[in-house]
C-alpha cells in the first residue's frame, strides 16, 4: 500500500470477527524518533518541540507505550545529524536536528517503567562491541531484564569523518544495487554480524553463578566461572571477559532493520527480531520466506526469529481526518512525505485489518512509527490496541516481566558453562 492508498473501511470493534483460534497474538512495538516520523511533526500543536531534549518527554512517551501493553519501544540514534537525504547533511533548519543518546534515554526511563522492553539503536560501524556489550548489560540490570538493542550500520562519509579511522567512497542511494556499493554494504553487514557475535560471547563470559558474594569466606567471585572469549575475526579481536556480569536475560534480544537480501542475511544469522518494510501481503510473505531461508543457511532454523513489519501510521477516528492531517503536514514539508516503509492513513479498525492480513503472510508482529508522536502514539495505545484486543489479537495484560518473556524467547543457556560442564 502506498501513502495514497488505504484499505476499505472495517467493522467496528464490537462487530469485528474474532481472531482465528490458530492465529497467535500479535507483538507490537513503537519506534520513537523526536516529534514523530513525519519531518513536519514538530510543528503540530501537541508536539512539545521545546522538550525534545528533556528526560520527561521521553519518559512520557515510553510510559504511554507501556499503558498500551506494547512489547517494547525502539529509540532511534545515529552518528550524524538527521538529513532528508542519505548522503551528506542537508543544512536544513526547518526540521528537527539533533538527538539524545539512545542508550542513555533507555537507562533514564527504565526505573519509571516496569514491563515494557527498551531497545536503543547502536551503530556498529564506528563503535567497539566491548563498550556496547556492557552498556546493554547495564541497561538490562537497570530495567530488571527488559533491554534489547537495534544494530545498525553506517556507510556515510561525514559520519566516518567524526572518527578519522576509516573512509568510505561517496555514493547515492540510487546506486545501492551497483556492485561497488553492494561490496561495501556486504562488508559492513558482515562486520555487524561479527559485532553481534562478540556481544553475545561477552554476555556469556560470566556464568550465571560466577558471583559468590560470601562475606564469611571473603569470596566475591569464582574466577573459574569467568571466561576469555578469545574472538578473532576479520573485523574484531576481543579477548574478554566482560567487566559486567551476565545480564538478567542472559542474552538481551538483538534486532535489526532490513530492506534487502544482505540485511536479511544479518537477521537470519544473528538477530532475534528483523524489522522489514513490505508494501502488501504478497511482498511480506516473500520477505519472510527469504529470512527463513537465511536462518536455515546459518543453521538457526530451530531458533525463534521474529519478523516484524514496519509501518508509518497516521491514525484518526475516520480516514478523512487522518488523510487531512497527513496532507496538512505534507504542505508544511512542501512535498508528499515518503518512507522506506508503508505510510498508512486511516482508522484503528482499518489498520487492524491490515495487520491481521499481513500476519497471515507470516509476520509475527509490527513496529509502528507514529507520524506525529503526540497524536499517533496515543492513537495506537488507546485506539488500535483496544481494537486488536476486541478481536482476540493482542494481550490484555503483560504476561512476563522480561523482554525475552514477552517475545516468547526462552532464556538461553550460557555457552561457556555448557563447555566447562
């Protein structure tokens, strides 16, 4: 579905058909980014642009998402200023520029919430996995087992220039399918796969019972239960062990956004959740099939890997109001807003129809991007969620206290404990 199309009107919640008994409940997340995903959203009356860099703003957004019983929130981040294009900064002053650190936002709001997962974005390309492994492990402790991460790459020249350690050739996003760009992208995603492997090994480098804390004997830690990971790859050489004990979840869930075969391969090889951007049910089914094939190729066919569909959403009580709001924001932008993901404008009932249709194509959940956060996040939690609940398609209470639990992922055994045993 394009930004100019919406599904036919659906029935009201009271008359909506029940979800099939064989259909599992949906998982739902929201992606938080500034005032919302539409570049003009900060100009809406309820946008709170003066508070974008205040902790209370983010706390309010995450607690609203938790009010709606959502599985988790993702928090966008980058190593450069936002831009309307993929390449260099655009120097625009009429859109939101600047952001807070995603991991620190998550750590700040964690004590204010109790069930919802917190998934900050991490850029693998210019950072060190040792540092980020302990940041996410710390977030898992601070949140009581609700941390995850979204792994991302960067091939932008101006972001590389912040670090001065490597250079990338210039290219336009229209050249993505050219061989020289594909070689670069493949290398960066291979690096990201190694990055995730290092994270996972570092999280396992302390066995669960490595801390003894026996005051009487004076033994705080069992050194035999701390392990060198001795990772040697083309991109990283990391000895370990971590300096942070194993996270409460054992392995915080790893997530990644994927648009094509190379990132689908990363999801199949290394992730617990992949976010994908289909535009119809047939495309959703094809993407899910490709990711499942990549899982099998990586020897992970027995492991649960979620595939979430991403959508930008304008939600209102009637479709005309949602489309009018989108058109008003587009006028402020001086052009129609487009996205890598489907842009949906309509009612909660119409969106529920779409989500359930695509679920039948193999998607296990959705990450919704509120077009204007102040309006569309409450529309998700107070409009869409009750609609899905009425259809038996979404939880009515949190059934677990950890993010892995909400996602139906078992706590994994420690690889080094198994080896030593």
